[in-house]
């Protein structure tokens, strides 16, 4: 399944690289949360993690689709909260065996904690 991302004209920052390195640890078939990534890298802001992932130039090697909200809902993807890009995120996760029921992660065993 092809994963298209918005490319930027700049190199990733040191902070973004820390985010990307942490997200690379999330295995297929599992998801983690923006908060969990923030804690992993010693950052107090889940939103900052989300912004870094929005600019991810390394997908799919950095599987940003495997990061969801702490309330176990889908969260954003490519800077969007709805529409075709969220459908793409859902399909990527379904392909890996991650399922959501009524908008939330259906199997807590699929939550990856560092």
C-alpha cells in the first residue's frame, strides 16, 4: 500500500529526528500514542510530537500512521482530522491488523508502550 506524504524543503530538526527515531520502534500491528512518544523522548508536549509527525519526510520507514490519541481514538494524519487521509490511516492500520470499534482501538493488547 503506497503511503504519500507532504514533503518539505527543509531538513528535519533534532527534535523531529528524536520523534522519528521513537516512532520507528513501533512494530507493525501495534500503535502507540502521541503522549507515549512525548514521554519516550522526554518532551512534555503531545502536540509537538503530532506536529513533527505531520512533517514526517521518512514515511513509511517512520510509521506515523501507528500513532493515535491517548483516548485511543484515531487522531490526525498528514495534518488532517478527517477525510480521505484518515481513511488512508485506517486502511494502513487495518492492513497491519489493527482494528478500531466505534472509533476506538478495539484491542488494548495492540497498544505499544516503550
